[in-house]
C-alpha cells in the first residue's frame, strides 16, 4: 500500500501511453472490414486495456492474494451467468427455424 | 470450543460491575439507538423491523388461508387474492427471510464469535439498516396504496407491461433493500477475513460463521443481478424499452434467467444461516464436537457455489431450450450432495451424545427433519419429467415452504431462543417455549403436508377457486395454519414477557463453547474487556465438560 | 507511518481495528467486494446485450454506425486520462503532497464532467435524429427490423445511462474528497478514501473500456 511509491509515477505514465495507443489501434481496426475478426480484435484490445488498468492503476499486481481471489471469484460468477444462460440461448431449436414462430413454444 | 480466554477476563463476567454496564444500558435516548454504530444495537433494530414485517406477511396469508377454506370465491375477489399472495411472498422473502438470520443474529454474533470489537465497517452497517427501512417504506406504500398482483416473482412482460398495480414502487423497494443485503454481506466477508481474534484460525471458527460467510458470497455476487433485473423491469414500465416484451422484440425468458440467477441462490441465503444455527445448537445439546466439522464448513461454501449453477430448473416449462433443461436438471442434483453431507453429519453428531431436548434443540431437530423433506421433494421437481406434472402446483408451494418455513424459520426461531439470553440477558420460560416449538412443528406439517398431496393431485398454485374434491385437504391446511399461527404468537408473547420478568441470564447459561459465551450477558458495548486469544479447537465440549467437572461445576 | 508534516488531530485508526495495516487491507477488500457486486450488476446488462446482438448481428452493426465514433473515441481518451489523474492523486495523497492532490482531484473532476457533458450532448443528438426509442418518442429506422434496431438503442441508453450514473456518483464523491483535501485532510495515513475512490473510478473506466467497442465499434465502418 504505502511502499515504494516513488517508482510508480513513470509506470503510470507509461501505462497511460500504452492505453492511448491501444485505443488508436482498436479504432483503426474498426475501420477495416475483417469479418468475424473485427469482434475478436476489438474485444481482445478491450480486455488488454482492462487488464492494464486493473494491474497497474488499481495496483492489483501488489495486492494481497485475497483481493486477487475476489476478482477471480467475480469473473467466475460472471462466466457462470453467461455460460449457463447460453446453455439455453445457444441450443434453442427455434433459432434454426427463425421467424415469427416464437409463440408456439408452449 | 474451549477457548481459553486470558484468565482474568474469564473471571470478570461474575463480577456485578460488568453485569450492570452493557450495550443495552449504554444510553437510553432514541438518538442513541437511531445513530448507533454498535453491531448489537443494529441487530436489535433489525429484529424489531423484520418482526413487524413478519406479522404483516402473516396477516396477508391469514386471509389467503381463510379464503381457501371453501372452493368458491366467497371472502375476497380474484384481484384481491392475487395481491394478498403477492404481498405475502414479497414481504416474507425480501423483507423477512433474507434479512432474518444474517441481519439479526449475524449482526449480533459475527463480531462476538470472531472476537472483534465490531464489524469492519460499523457505519456501513447502520447505513444498511436505513437502506432496508427505505426499501420497506416504498414497499409499504405500494401495499397501502393498492398492492401488487404479479406474484413475488415479477414475471415479465406481465409485470413490465400489463399489470396496472403498484409494480414500480414495490420493485424500487426491493431494489433498495437489495443494497442493504449487499452491504451486510460485504461487511461480514471483510470482518471474517480481517478481524478474527489471535489464534482463531479458519478451522477453529464456529460453523455459524462458515455458513454466514457462504451466505455473504451469495449476497454480494447474486443480489446485483436482481437489482439490474428490477431496473430493467422498471425501465420497461417507465420508458417502454423492449428488453423483456416480445411485442418489441424482447425475450421474456431472459427475465426469468436473470431473476432466478439471484432468486434461486436467494433460497440459500435463507437456508444456509439456519444450517449454521443448527450446527451451533446440536453440538451444545448433545455435548459433543460435531461429526465432520470440516465437511459441514466446506459444504456451506459448496452450496453457495452450486446454488448459482441450477437456476434454470425454474424454467423447465417456460420455453427454455430442452438441452439447457437437461444441463440444469443434472446440475440441480449437485446441490443435494453438500446438503446431504450436512444432514448426515448432524445426525451422526447425535450418535452417543448426551442429548437434552431443550427448546433450541427441538427447533434444530425439527429443522433437520423438515429440511430433509423439503430437500428430497426438491429432487422430485428437479427432474425434468416430474416437474412438468407438478410445475406451478401446490406441490411446489409445499416444497419451498418446507425449505423456507420448516427450514429457515425453524432455524431462525431456534437461534433466537439459543442466543436470547446473550442478546437480552434474560432467560425465557422453558415450558412455554417447548410447547410453542412443538405447536409450530405440528402446525407446520398439518399446514403444508396436505399441500404436497393437493399439488400432486393437480391443484395449481395462485388460484383461490378450486374443484370441491380438494376441499378436505385445504381445510386441513387452513386448520394447520391456525395452529402454526398460534405457535408463532407464543414466542412473541413470552419473549417480550421475559424482557421484564425473565430470570437473569449468566454469561453462559447453556454451557456452550464459543467466544460469544465468554463475555457477559448482555455483552458490554466493546464486546470483550480484552481481545480474547483462542488456543483450542471449536466445539471441544468433551474437554469443556471435564474441565467444568473438575472445577466443581462451572455455571 | 513516515508521518512528519502536519499531524492531524483525529487518529486515522478506527476503534474496531488493531492497526493501520489491518484497516487498510479491510478498506481495500471492502471496495473490491463492492466492485465485484458492480461487475455482476453490469453483467446482467452485458448478458442482455450479448443475447440480442447474437439474434441479429447485422442490425446491431447497422445501428452501431449511427453512433458518433469521434465523440466516443474522445470520451474514451478523456476517461483514460482521468484514470491516470486519479491514480496520481492516490499517489499524491499517500506521499502527503497536498497541492498535487488538490490539483489532481480537480483535474479528475474536470475530466469526468467533460465526459458526462459529451455523453449528454450525444444523447441530445440521438434525440434530434429520432433514435431515442424511450417513453414513446418517435423512432425512425429505415433499415430492416426496426424493432431490433430499437433494442440496440434501448441497450445503448441503458448501458451508457447506468454508466453515466456511476460517473455522477463518482463525481460527487470526488467533490467531497476535494473539499476534504482543501481543508488539509486525506494525507498520509488518512489517504484511504482517495485510494478506495480511485479503485471505484478505475472500475467505471474499465466498464467503459468494454462499452465503447461493444456499442461504437461492432461491425466495420
């Protein structure tokens, strides 16, 4: 928490520059039609930015393992929400029939 | 747990000075209560507020049960009936059961049990009570202004588009109350991690703490999803966005996914703390270390995690994909494992114990039986095919009342009796208390067992007119409810009576282990005269009793 | 700890804690737990977004084109900058640099207000262009499946609206901190509120880091 603070300022500045570069990259990538790759690139860059902010600006690389556990748990729970909701959405048969047939689901 | 408190503080409780000064006598003004940051006083504030709401929710269901005495609609009209069972569900779930044990017993006991002076964030704790009260006000307004008729589940698009009752105010009330639950859970987790007394390792903690820790995980990670769901319903009502409205391209099943992501684990918010209470009571009244301490502790955490994997079993007939149904059905059986581990361990703890049937033990044993029945019928409804038959029938109603009332409320009452001397410094009248525990057990079974049969025979829930052949079982159920109601009325009376006329309690009237029994009854504001040091395992009743015997009888 | 300069009269240690390390770790843990709550709160919205985007990706991509990439990018840059200033503010508070703390808090508040102003300006543009399907306002969509396009804008307003609300709450807290800093507080051992608020602010930034590509960048321009 209160240790070795002097060395942090240049680190912050460097991370900030990297974040802006990543922002420029993601905007530039969105200008080109790369098909499915667009989504992959844009989400990967977002994840990279988030990880940098969390590790450096939020000091998680110096945090207690307990804080890391909390973050891991929150991400796991988010993954559960998505995975099991999509256990439904990804396997609905009427997605294949598509169209206004949703009301005969009963 | 034979905690050897520093020798002088073990002796203090018998001195009259500490008997005089305690958290209750530390200021008598209204202000000293409403602005307190003492976790024990906040627990009392919660106790009063949730008791009020328990009575209100009970009143709503009295009319419901009266109306169900006859097959016709002779007491209330359909709209009123809808509002009554909604009021009963909303109040009992969100304003009584969820805060019951965590906010009352948890607030009171967590710092005492871990040997701390207070929770980690005392002001946040007070804030959580005010947040709860604010949510309560919104909901009360909705009920007084005309009620809600959506059922406690607020299924969209009925709740978000069609119902012309006070959905908005109720949703806002529950949204706000959710934050109280989040703040309480957050406070507990930080306290349990950071404030334990020296020597109090995780495996020396009382199992009640393990249970509340697991509960807090659900509160912190589940409640926000309910909040966003209600926000979406509110926005849909207010601004006509179409997230859940199929007319506008939305998906009503998304509502059910989001709602049950919280509301299924919420059942474990209600039952886990009760399991914790039972894990405290049973060792004390059979004078024995519980069988498989670590299994009971870890099964709490396992239940908290598994509870988030099963929500889709509420959607078997909603139009959810059949493949998701299979996954959720299989995962639902997973929860049975840690639950059964607990039941087996409690039962095994009784083996060769010197059992006494005092009031808390009656409640605890009642809990084990009723929870087992509720849990086993849960396996029925988690099976895809059986659920098609019993979905939305009284079978479901009976099933979740066995868990929420037979389980959670029995645990709550057992806990209230067990720690009543600690909270108030008074002993309740044992005879009356046993009588009411038995009344509640009998009344409960008479009320809800017939509902299993009703549901299996096909009586749907949430209707107040039914074919005449169901009348006998319904009359039985209503008769049971009147006994149950009487059983609840007794504790209210004799516990209040004991506040003034009850025998004064010694620091440790039940000869229980655990840090909370090492301080005076009621505890002083700062909990312990000096920070206790824990040197021994939890629930070491064997050593505790032999020590007491050699010292010529402790208390 | 390294305390020399003006020793505040109030002790930084609350009565329930034994020492400052315990208190600081409890504060951080509490905030991280709160942020995990927040993550699940936004998680519900992200789930809704993913479900509906998956149903009709083309319409979501087309609707996304209607958002103004310039303002979105600028706002992202602004928010990233404010993350830097708030991180530096925590550093200034912990190393007892009062003037810097005041300056950096002011900068953060300024950047945050700028972000929210631009956001509301964008909302106004959408309103003018008839792309605000809220509360019965007229919604014009020429492409196929206007209902699904309306869902995109519903989600756009919900997600950015909830995010902007978090920004506003953060701004209020930062203002309180600024007042305290001007009065000479929040330095050294008392820096916990700045550090914890900083965590919150970074979190709101991280949410935006995901909102920006999901709303502005899906589909090629």
